[in-house]
């Protein structure tokens, strides 16, 4: 349990209300993989705006569940925000996508979602 994510800050935010923890886990499952998919498409297409929007939306949840990739996600976000066409963020994107996939699968299993 909780190999690819952490619940410390989630539980703190929820004041140990397990129903709220479950709701936050469900929100993670509902939103983060969808935004990761947006990134998966936007970065190779050079869609800076979509990349920025998706990464920016993911940040608070990725941070809350402590996936350990916030710095990489910010690099991807900034690539989009500042339209850094001369930079390649494929490696950072892959790290983000892998972490999201691992955490999603684990949260689904841990919370029976």
C-alpha cells in the first residue's frame, strides 16, 4: 500500500476523516489520469497552451499525494507556459506519466475504486 504516493498530507487535510480521504482519492482517479493524457498528446504536438493548462491543473493534486514528481511536472508546465520550443521535455514528461500511472493503479487497488 502507498508505494507510489503518500497519504500523510491527504489525511492531515482531511483531519483523518476517512470518507474525505476516499473522496480525495476518487478525485485523483477521476482527474489526474485525464490531465496526464492531455499532456501525453499536447507535448509531442507542441501545443504549449494545452500543456501548460493540463500541467498547472495537475500540480496541486500531485503535490497533495506526494508523487515525488512535482519538479518534473513544473518543468513540463513551464515548457508550455514560456513556449520553450528550443527545449525538449520528453524525459520529464515520461517521468510524470509513469508516476501518475503507477499512483493511479495503486490508489485504485488500495481504495477499491
